[in-house]
C-alpha cells in the first residue's frame, strides 16, 4: 500500500490541484510537472529491481523506499518554499521510489509455491489497488468535510492549501505506519533467520 498509494493519490487524483495551490502554478504547469512522477516510476521500476536482485536485498530496498517516500512527502507537503528545480526533482524521486512497488510481487512469491503463485499475485495486487483507491476516497471525504464552500466558475469545489495539507497528512501517517511495520517485519526476519 505504501508504495502504490502515493502514486494513486498524488499522480492519479489530487496532485494537480495540490500543486496549483501550493506553488501557484496554472493547471497546465501543475499537470505537466506532475507527469514527471511517471518518468521517475519508469526509471525506478527498472533500477530498483536490478539492485535488489544483484545484491539480494529485496526487503531492504522495499523498506528503504518506504522511508524515503515518507521523507519526500514530508518535504513536499510541509516545506514552505520549493523552487521549480527542487519541485521537479522531488516529483521524479517520488515516482522513482514508488517503482519499488514491483518488488512487492517478487517478495510475496518468495513465500509461496508455484501452484499458488497466481493467487498470491492476485491477492497482492488486490491489496495494492484497493489500498490506493481507499486512500483516494478517504482524502476526498476529508477534503469535502473541511471544505469552506468555495466554487470555481464551473461550479467545482475549490479547496484551500490548508485543507490539502491536512488531507495529505493522512498519507504521511499511512506511510509512517507502513515504515514502522516494514522495520518491525524485517527485524523479526533477521531475529528468526528468515
């Protein structure tokens, strides 16, 4: 969930509106800036699995990616000012570390046999997609609950920067919980020699 949800929330739904509010960008600038998340994702989906296989550090890369995503989102959401280069770099890095999502499928397959591998992939993918969709809805519900009634010329709701920051704090909390769970799981595996 921690590796797909940021992509789902930021890249697929709320990111353009957030960037417009936070960085005073127009819709075209915000949208084209956000597209770089997919550039980072394309690179990370190749580079991270390569290093995971080469150095046999699959679980460590997953954990490292979750922690880095947490830090990147803290900077994106709470930093007062980012120039265009920093914003561009931050968005690419978010996409890059979301690329570790592909490793979760490989990690799950290590704990199953070939007869149930299809089922395992299906379950992992279901949790992945459902988690992202659920988090989109939770953030939307929060935004609607805190909305102050502003509408644009087309009658669409306009959310303030503060409302976006509060709503995205939910994402930061989820990333933090996932990082703690990943750390705990990895330390348990080391303890029991798994």
